[in-house]
């Protein structure tokens, strides 16, 4: 953490006041910096997932074989991955990393395309027609310490800017 030195109480009070005024902004910058590290690892893990072309996926579906990940669904996951704006939940600041929108694989059941969140969940946890291929939990586990260190670094740098 940052070290605070001050010559008098008035200066100390001014520094604390500046910190209090910028606390939410500092927290937001730190949380987003950590979330970007995790999101980048999730994106990398998605790119490393094996996928088949759409025709092979349709063929497996017709034969009632386990559902493979198709190239279109994989691209939908990459396009739909994002970080939500910061929320304040009763003093706890957080962001959510997740999937939005639909992929380009339109079906009778999903005329807008398959929901990316549905595909992500079925890959992460498995389903009745597909075995699980986790890519989110391993990314979180692999980047936790790196994200925490980045958040601490951002906080320290922001505090130094305010204190100078």
C-alpha cells in the first residue's frame, strides 16, 4: 500500500478529503484493470477451444451425437464477451464479465441466433447433449493473483497522484 507522510494535521486532512472524493473513481479504475486481465484470459481460452464447421455441428445434431462447438458459436462467444459497467452494491464495488447477444447460428428455436450466454453455460458446465469444456473457471483461477496485483498497483498509483 501507499505510504502517507504529512507535516501537519491540516495537510493530512486535505489529503484524506481528496482521497475520499476520488475513492469511487479509484476503485473503478482498479477493478476494471483487474477485470481486463481476467477477460483477456477468458478470450484466450475461447480461442483455444476446438470447434467444427457449422455443417459438422448440424450433422452431429441430426445423428443425436454429442453437440460440438461450431465456428459460428465460438465467434459469437468472442464477439459477445465483455465487461459490464461498475456497480455499487451497498458499498461493494464490482463488475461482471460475461456474454451478451446472439451468435449467427439461427435455428427454428432461436431465430435471432443462439444466445451466447446459453452456449457459454453449456460449455462451462456441460449439458444433456454436450460434455463440459470449462474455459471460464480456469481463466479465473489462473489470473486471480495477477488481477489482484494489478488492482493494488492501480490503487497505489492513483493515491500517489492525489497525494502529490
